[in-house]
C-alpha cells in the first residue's frame, strides 16, 4: 500500500514536463477533495438546471430585441459592446446556440453552496482532466473517472477541430495542448489542434472551440474571417459569440420582480426555487435616478451613491465588473467591500457608476465559505501538513447529445484569510470525489 509520500511522488512525477499552466503553480495534495454524499444528486443535476437557465437567458434577450419582453433587458446587456458584435450575436443562424461547456464557480458554505458566477469560457479543463487521470491511477474514485473530461470535451468538437487561444488566455495554453495530445491519442479517427487566435485562418469543416474573450476581438486580426465563415455555415464556433450571455448581470435579472413570471414559466417552479437557493442576490449598479417613493430592494437606498457611505458591516458586498472587459474574468475585476478602506470603497463605487454606459458593474451578496481541513505538501520544509481553508468547487458539465453530464470537479482550497477564492500559489488544487466512494 502506498504511503502519502509515495502518492505525492507519483503525482509530481506524472506532471507534464512543459507544465499545465504557464508560469503558475499550486500546492499538491495526496488525496482528492471529498464532497459529502448527501450533495451527490444535487451536484449531478446542477448542470442541467444551469443549462435551462442559460437557454432562458438567451430567449429573454432575443425576445427583448423583438419587443416581446422589456426593451431595457437588451439595452443593459448591449452596453459597451461594438455594434458589429451585437449584430452578429443576433443572427438567426446562431439563434439557439448555447455554450457546450458549463462551469459554475461554487462557494461551499455550511448550507450547501452558492453560485458565485458561471464561466462560459472556463480555464481548467485540461488541468482537471490531468488531475482526474492522475489520481485515478492511485485507485481514487474521482468524479468523472479517469477519462470523463476527455470524453466530455470530445463531444464539443465531435469531428475534431481547432482550439483557438488568444495571447490574453495564453496562461491556459499548456493545459489545452496536453488535452489535445490525449484526445488525438484516444480518438485516432479525429484530429484536434491548438492554434493561436491572433493569426488564425478558418478552414471549412474545421469547427472552432473559442478560448478567447470577446472583449479581446480588436487584438485578433483574423476574427472577421472567422465570423464570416461561421455566418456562411462553413464552421461552427463554441461557445457562440454572444457577449450578452457572458454578462454577470444575469444574476441581477433573475431577482428582478418584473421578470419573475418569465423565469417561473421558462425554468419551471422547481428549478426556479432551486436556483433561488443558490444564486446570490445581485444588483446592476445603475446610476439612473429613482422616483422619490422608490428604493433599491434589500439595500433600502434610493441611489447607489448612498452605498458608497455604507459602514464596514454593511459593505459585505462584492463589486464586480459585469463581463465585457479585461477585468471581467478571474478575480481582477472583483472587490469585497468589507476588506477595503472606506475611501477606497467609495472611490470604486463612484468609478463604477461613472463607467456604467461603457463598462457596467454589479453588486452581489457575499457568502463566506465554510472551512475544511485538507492535507498538502509544503515545498519549503518538504513536510506533509494540513490546511484549514475555504473551497471553491468548479464542476465541469458538458452538453452532450443525450444529456448534460458532470465529467469532473476541480476543488481550489484557499487559505482561510483569502476571501476571493481563485487559483493562487498558496492554494491546493485537487480533483473531487464523493465521500461515500
């Protein structure tokens, strides 16, 4: 039977020589993160619930454009977007197109979890595939098994194709190159490749997995040719070039009273109530004045400028760039009000309101993660230690021909003083398993 040190050696030896993240590292653990068995069915079903939610978001936007739903929905979602991209996103050829990979960011709490956001262009696919494969080699029953992530991603480009990565997303290129090598070795009748976005030339019949953010299009000289090829039906692009789907303000729309019946009808009452438990209350940081008799729900203020004067206790709120921005992914455009000096919080609120038409932002309720204990290998001392940390769980769901499948779940275990749970050098990265297995 392998000791924990033997297991650590096995994991370190399995790491590709070229790495998985460019210039990034993490703490290694000898064992997967265990998720309580009682959450199994809910986690396995969550992907389908989010798929139905994204389908409803797509429908709401398009109906807003046509005047069948309030016009302010599309107006909010189009803020800051170039007209040509807005026009492309509304084309009938991609009317029903939705992301084929769904990755929610879940913060594990004492009550279960809350969905911090849903990432339509997620990193970590190759990393999670490698972790699953490696820990399965230690006879661990990881979620998705040794090959689940490969099988899931193979359905995204079912005939092979090109994974097109921009320089902005270059950190993730090594993991996708590893993934492509595995796919080509396993599915020999098909061929995938990783190519740079900046000089990409589409080829008819070679479908594209888009690993670049839509705000980055001005830096991608060949994008017009790709969009034209997609418009002619020569290639498909996944996730679709629909910037409105990638806005964080959808969580605010979910809670708006004028849209309540739409959500109940499109989601069904059960899914609607389930998502109410998981989606944190969110506000669009809109500077438009309210009538004298109106207040902003739950904040009980008339103007978001009043939020700039909140006490530290009242500032238990996340301020986020909504989406179409270099600050809209990772943790770069996120701040927790309670952690900021009052003057800095005030500055950021006023700046967000001033930039509303160009780069809208949201406020969101903050949910503190539950503390878990997990072992890791400490580099400096060469010893096995235990971290008491907070967990961000990122399950990977693939929209496959038969159903939405959970194919893996990456756990990022952060030191307890880290409120924003993202990958970092002092965090443990581990695959996940259910505790009963």
